[in-house]
C-alpha cells in the first residue's frame, strides 16, 4: 500500500501500524542536530505525528492501522525569540 510520509510516497505492507512508521522516522532522524539536542535536554525527540490532518497522541500509535493513501507527517518544535 502507498502512504505519503511528509509528502514523499512510500510503500508499506497492508496492516502496517503507525508505531512502525514512528519508530522508522525516529531511527532515521535521531542524528539530526535539533533532534540530538532535544534528546540531550529533555530525554525525548519531541516529534509530533499527524495522520490525515489529525494530531495522533502517543497512546494511539500502536492501535492506528495505516490505510492506502494515508498522509503521515511529522513535525519537531523549533524555538526562537
């Protein structure tokens, strides 16, 4: 099945759950400077996941089965002043 990840189409097996995508993204992004700093300072990467325009809370990651055509986006906070 095809799922859009931050506007890039990817293939996943039917039945893929959001937690699998979350883990994949976290693994690939963990060495980015902003993410590394957030992990050092807070113990977490602070990534937020949105599926089809709806913010998904971490307790839902395991239960949400992705569907063909879903739009998954992730954001991380930027701080400024």
